[in-house]
């Protein structure tokens, strides 16, 4: 059942280290199984996959760091997040990456200097209520403040509603890559690169 609370009861703020476990849950949702697979390869004896995700989100470095995230909250409850940062130049070898990651990195390299949305998710009861739009608008403002002229994101061809959301917010499809099979991703098809030019 969806919450029927007015929009102004939800606030946006920068993430903190204390948000790390919930950030990991949301990163797992956004990544459609890929983050959980990566974390499973790092887990030590007695650690759950979510434990590893929390540890990585709690770091001050790395793409999945809390320092790169903005969250939406209702009271003390974290209901969603968007995580992004500027993409720098990268000439490392794709051959050194696991096959499932290569198409994503190939597409990232098409938009150096853009503000890249690495993960974006809300828990199910809070979706389709305008909170995702608020997070995206706030991220566009953050990207402009960082001097980025465009913002980029990848979604899956198997989730056309997600692509339609970005198209409504000024993004356009730039390119795509097939997802290798078999893979830990919940979806078949392609990963799709979308870009919005900031004014």
C-alpha cells in the first residue's frame, strides 16, 4: 500500500556514514543483482553480502561511498537515494574487468567529464510519488555547481519505464551495449546510456 503523505513531509539531505547499510540496500536494488554479486566475491567468513555492501558504502573513497550520495527521508526513515559524481578520464584495460562490468564501463567512457548517476533507487512504497524527480532535480543542481555540462546515467532496456522517466526529464538515448550472458544481472537485453545537457 502506498503512503498518502504530502510531498513536503519528505526531505532531501546529504548522506552520512550512518546511512551506509540502507544505502547498500538501495544500491542493490538499483544494480539489479550486480552489486550483490560483486559483494559476494569479497565476503569473508561470517559476513553477509549486505555486510560487505555496508562496509563499502561507509568508506570515504570509491564510487559507492556515502560521500557521493543524496538521500530522501521521511522523518528518521531513509526512503531513497541518488548517488553520483563526475567521471574522469579512464584508460585502464577493459580486459581486466569482469565481463559483466565491461559494457557499463565502455558506455561511461563515452561521456568523460559528465556527472554520472551510478545508482538511483527508492523503496517500493515511495515510488511514483514525485520523490525521484526531486532527487534528480537536486542532482542536476549539484552537477551544475561542480561545473559539469552534462549528466549521464545507464538503465536497462528491460525496464522501459525507467528510461521513460529520464526522457521526461530531458535525457536522450546516446548508445547501448548488450549484457553478457550468463550474468548475475536480473535482466537480459542491453544497458542503455542516457545523457542530459545541463543549461
